[in-house]
C-alpha cells in the first residue's frame, strides 16, 4: 500500500525511515555506535539503538516506526552518535543531528 505525495500516513501505518549521516572523515556509520529517537511528541519517543536498525550499507541504516506508538503529528527524528575521536578524553565525540522528516501522521477519520 502506498500513499501519494499529497497524502499523510494514518496512525496504524508502519514506516521505514532511512538514516544516513555523511561520512565524518574516513569514518562511516559502520564505525560508530548510534541511536535514533523518533517522535511526534517528545513525551512519546521511540528509541532505536543501532543494533535494532537494518543495515543497508556502510552509510545507510533503516529504522522501523510504528505510528501507533509515536501518535499523530509532525514526525521528528534525532540521531545521537558516538564518533571515534582521539582528541577527547574517552576517545569518543557525541554528535547529535535533528531531522524534520516532513511526514505528518494523522488520525483516521
């Protein structure tokens, strides 16, 4: 089942979101740990660790989103990555990327 560009998904739809972060130097998404937080309301996030994401290639992972859990509204996504970096005491640098997916989840009529 597919919706056209002008249609918004209804609550109950399961979505796939491709997560892509441009390589950082020589480092790809395969090289560091990350988690994806997906939400319409910050009070109802879904947190998906890298281990639960589907690897497509070294720079693309897919996460599955159940709209019954996130609810209605504009779907947002926050990716928090622990990137290897020798300049930091624990050798990791935290990168946070926030994404407005452009998806508006609506309640069924």
